[in-house]
C-alpha cells in the first residue's frame, strides 16, 4: 500500500505525494473527488492512504488496450534521483519482464498529479514503475493466484527497494492483492514494433515527489528464513544468486548483463532454464547470505530494480 514522504528532484514529476516541511496543510478531508479534481496540487486531503470510501465493482471493468503513444513530456529523463539514489529510465520497454513484489496506492493520491502529469485515478487500471518509459502498457500476473491484468504505467515509484511496481487500488483489487497490501507478481511490458519518439522533460522543477516509504506487511517466518538463512548466513544448501531481470528477448538480457558488469563489477550471467522461455540475468554465486545482501544493496544504490533471491 502507498504511503509518502517529501522529496524534491529536478527535471521530473515523480507524482503527487508529499506535503513537505513548512507547506500549508491541505483542505479538510472530503468524500472521494473525481480524478480531475486537483491535478498538480502538492497538498493532500488525507494523511494516510487507503482504499476508497465508496467502493466500486471493478470485476467486469475493461482492461486498457495497448496502443502506441508518444512518451509523456514529464517523467522520462535519462536519469533521476530520489533520496540520494539514482534511477535510469529504460530507453525502451521492449522485452522487459521482471518478477518481484507489488504494492498499491489509492485514496490519498486520487485526483493528484502523477509523474507523467496526468491525474491519478484509483479506479482505473494504472501503475507506477521506477524505470519503464511513461506511458507503458504491461501485463501484471499475480504469481500466487494466477490472476492477470493489463495496466497502463503512467507514474514513478515505488521507492521501497523490495518492490518493483505500485498498482492502483482497482488493479490491486482485480489481482487479489488489496487485502494483503503486497503480492508476488510478474510484470511483462506489452510493446509494439514501433517505438514512439521519446519526449524529454523540459527541465522545470517539479512541485512534489510521490514515493512509497513505509514498510510493507511483516514477512512470514518462512520468508524470513528463506531470506536470512537459519544457519547464521552461511550457504549450506547450494549456491546463492540474485536475479536482476528476466526477458523474453536475449538482447534485453545481454544489455542488462553488460550494464551490471560495467557498473558493479560483480559476476553476472544470462541463463535460460529448460523449464522457462525467459532469459534470466543472474548475479553470483555468493558464498553467504551476507554477501548476497551486500550485492543487493549495491544494485539498489546504483539505481537498478530490486533483484529477487534465487537458488539453482
């Protein structure tokens, strides 16, 4: 779920999400406004995020239909920085696929400006992503229940290192993620053979930055054991790896492999398991969970998407 803190960066609207120190307080809470109510404002009527007061049935709501769109004038610089971490916007969404944790955001940001400059509408199937070009159409699949949905990515976030995508409330409901707050998903970019000419940001200073900063629900004991190991961090059960990405095309996997080698100087390989149709970029092997955690932090500090822990 979506919570926020104040930050300003140059050359990018990272969405509508935080009341900074010294800003005038927002107006008194009111019923949910239409999404056109206040795009561009950096003040919020609600201090915490939640689902809508007036819930709608989104079970039969049509999914977005992927189409070629020009890149938005906002939200697409080559790089941007949030909380001292730099992120690199992908030159194209072609071949992008990744698995990881999804969260969601809703009423607090409903009607306020997203990174692309559009108003956020929690009742539409949209999402926020740190590095995909805006807008991008993507298919999100819940790995725990098999539910799948097409969303339109028009915002930046989440800036929790353990999450790869932030869904609108409606998308989270449709995928069965709303109640838990987070869920394991696969994100696949849906692209055309034509890649629209990118529009660069015009360099103006944004009014606010939207960033998810609170912790997700506590992990289960099984998750904690898998991540930290029950043997004090040493590797007693096999080689330890991090998966930095998964791609339908070999070119995308090779490009990520090259960037990782150049920037992090870590061992990295591209694999295609017999049981999978995807090219997977793996870092490792690591001798211990502590070594793997250090590599995970290095990826986050370098602006790469959060990797997932894997064992061959």
